[in-house]
């Protein structure tokens, strides 16, 4: 009989044969169900990362898995060289679900953002009349939109962009949560600005929530200066923040929005860009595409994933559970705890590293206590469980977090 591999064996195998581009928490997982993950040793954990909000519907949701397996036995991929009987119904469902004329299907969040940038530039040249190759797009400091060369151009985090240049021109970076900085750029260069791109809440920056009104202020400034407002809702969208889209908190309907992650419930890479005809139809056949974008398997899974969000009222649950989480976590009495921030079930605890103990070390102790979370930067821990969590489960998980902080 073959020797059963241990957690150490699996981690050593990745170290030996895989690229070293992730600093994974040392736990090896083999199964997920609902809000829980199970290690190869059989230990059960609360999942408080949700695959960076890709698993809003919980792990292996039966309705989503059923859609996946049934379609997988019929037809997986056609490419867009031909029509299939899944894509049109998916596009109709999703555009009505989110309130847009058109959907452009892609696979990863980064691809969705790249597509949105191309759409914005194309609109800027064809509709706004910006001289060719002179379009500008405003982006925010602290952003995280993905890992392509163009997208890391937008970043001011050296870990994202160092030694990946030369970079893509045409972007103007301003401080996040600074309306006056946006206003100044638009007043000085607005005739050449095609769009402003932002996350309604900056997830990778540590769940940085801007001041109330910031999103609407930026949206209004964009429309005043005839440029597009693009919201990257790949992580914040699809119920995570207690609204269907985080921009809904301020009544903003972006000109272009990118979605992904929970669009599949975590079973496939699926993303999309949503916009109205004036913007979307600036790209003609042959001018942009993806072999897998909109493939039958993805179309069926996405409809199922969105239906689960709607039918199980997960957006409403995220709002209610988020209020409980922040209220209870704010009561932690520990010199390592500073404050908690977030919306819905996208939250972060800002810690006070000391005595050689940082956020990473706290996450290791949380793991030992049966809860998985991941630090961002050295002093912030993101807490984002599946939106299916109920109050009893949430309070049990809060108890684990409190005990770990107060025992340090």
C-alpha cells in the first residue's frame, strides 16, 4: 500500500516543484463544505477568507456543483467561433440581474479589468474624441486590480511592480479617498481623461473603506467632465459587502463594472464586464476576445451562482452578520488589537505588532484554534467568511478570534 502523504509531504512537494510566488499559510486542505474547510489530517476549520471572496455561496454549493456536473457531461467548450445554447441565456440573466445592456464574458478578474481598460480607451477615442494614443485613465493609490503588466503599472506597491517594467503609459494615480485630488486631475486634464477606475472598498489594501460619499463624488465628477466611472467589484461585488454591489451603498450605477470570483461560487474561473451599448459596442467582432470566455460550462455555473445569491438572500445575510461581527470584534481587549473596519462580511482587523508578533503569527494561532484567515501587509488580518454563515456559527468563530487575541 502506498504511504499516506502528510501535510509536510504536500507542502514539500509544492516547494520542490512549484513556483515560489505565494506565501501560503501552512495548512493543507482536501475538502470544503459550506463555511468549513477540512485538512488532510481531518481537522475542521472555519474558512474566514472564502478564497478572497470567490466562495460567497459556501464551498461546493450543491446547486452550483449540479449545474457544473450536468453541463460537463453535455458540452464544455466550443470557443466563440460558434454559438452555443448556454451563453445567450446567461447574458440575458446577468444583464437583467445587474441592470446593464451588455455583458462581455472573460475568465479571471485581471482579464475583466484589462477588458474594462480597453473599453474605456476605445470609448474615449470613438465617442469622446480624445486624440489617438493620448487617453488617460485615473487610478487610485493602494489599488489591487490584478497581476498583468498593465495592471501592475497602476500599483504603488513595490511587491507588485518591481522589476516588471517598462510599464504601460496613460495612467494618472491619485490618493484613494481624496475627492479633491480627483477633481484637480479632471480640471487640468479632463479633456483627455477617458475614465476613472477604482475599487469601492480596497480589499488587498486591508479592507480600506473610504468616507461616505466618496464613490458618488467621484462618479459625479466623472460625468461632469464626460469620462467613464469604472468600478472594480471583483472582490466587493455579488453580495459580499451587504449590498449586491458595494457601489449600491451610494446609489451609484457605474458606467463599466467588473465582476468575477463569486460569479462562479468558486468552482471555475469566471469573470465579466458589464456596460451599456454606447460603451460596449465600440468593440467590434475580432477586436477583443477569449477562447474560454463565455464557454457553456461557465455560463451554466454563473447563472446557478447568481441564483443562489438571490434565492438564499445571501446579500441580506451578509449585511446582518457584518453588523454583529464588527460590534463583537470591537470589544476585544488586547494590546495587539487596534480596530475593526469593513462592510457586510468584508472586514479587517488592524493589529498592533509588538514583541516580535505580527499579523502572520496571529493567523498561525487562529489556524491552531480552528479558523483560517490571512494577513495583508504585516499588521492587517482580513476576515471574510462565506455569506451562508449563520449567527450561531458566526458567534462561535468570533469566540475563537477573541480568545486568540486575548491570549497573546
